[in-house]
């Protein structure tokens, strides 16, 4: 394992030149030695216990990157969907890191942030570049995004240019169930409801039930995001993948593995590959 260094010394030595047992070594105080390095840590237990899920998550990282790079390339990094990708990408990585470290409620809370940013990016895309500057004001903290999925669903349902014939109830049906689960975690009201404390003590541990709840929640979030992209950005995605056939093939291979668990990804990629198979317009 590589050692991070500070001024030519390992970080812990750079901060204190004394014996770590006699000093305030942050790798000891913050449990970093245990959490990331021990063969008995939550991370090691999760990797041993969830090999299929780990493979699935690596495919999800690929799917997220392929889809969002395509949207960023077509829309640009000032567009809400393109511009917020750097945040959603690190949120996705963070929720995985936390869950494998045994921080399940925190992983679900970060997952909620990931989901909100994906939804808000789609919502604000209809206001991007308008004189009211709704998106720009939100970015600098001068305007709030809608707090309720009901309001977002109504707004999205009335948008012109939808590429799926869906109404507010259909949109809400995709977004609200998983968002309710995530909100329970953020506010702490789901600890007993979902039994996330069973088996907990003062050390982070791999807990199968908590891991599975987080994993299934992540799948549902990605599925809902792909539903939104089918409804509102299928044309932009088709434009990119029609031009870059090798990327379309990569996305197709990922979707083949994930579509049983993320059906809207499978449907989205099927639609995109149909477009990508057509001759490129000059």
C-alpha cells in the first residue's frame, strides 16, 4: 500500500517525530489504520462478503462516467447537468467509500446528496440561460431549489420537448419512493425503522443488512436518474454515441451487465444504440 508523504516523511511522522504510541498520531486517533488497512476492518469484510455487488458497483462507476461525459461533451460544463457532474461523481465515489468503511447512515446521506444533485440538474436545465438566472442564483446561494419531489415532478411534467410521454404522477413514482428512504437516513428517523443499528458498537463494522439496504438504494437512485435522462436528454446522448461508436459499444457492454438491476439504464442504452446504428448526419 502506498504511503502518503508530508515533507518527505510519511504523514504521521511529518506531523509528529515521536513514537506514534506516545503521540497524537492521526492515523491512530481517527482509526485510519483500522478502517482502511486492517484485514479485519469493515472494508476488508465487505470486499470478501460482497464480491458480486463489488463487481456491480464498478460497472456502475463506468456507466455513470460514460453517460455524464457524453452529456458534458454535448451540453458543456456550464450547463447544470454538465457542470454538476464533478460534484455528483465525487458523491458517488464517497458513498461507496463510506459504505465499505461501515459508515452506513453517512453513506446513505451522501447518496441522498448525489440523488438531489442529479434531479436538480435536470430541473434547472429548463431554466439555464434564462434572464431570471434561476440556476446561476442557486449556484451562489441566492435561490433555493424546490424542496419537494412533488413540485419537481409537476414542473418536469409540463416541460416541452419531453422524449417520454410521462405525467407528474409517473415522474413522482420514479423519484419519491427512493427519496423517502434517503431522507429517513439523513434525518436519523430510519435508524430503528431499517434496523441500521443492529450489530453496531463503537467500531465501524461490515453489517450485511445495512450494506444491502445501501446497495439497493444506490441501484434505485441510478435507475431513477436514467429514467430522467430517457425523458429529457435522450437526444443529446444519442448525438454523442452516434458519433463515437466505440463509446457506444462500451456503454452497451456495461448495460448488458447492469440492466437486470437497473432497468431504465437498459432501456436508455437500447434506445441510444438504435440511434447510434444509424448513419451519422453530416
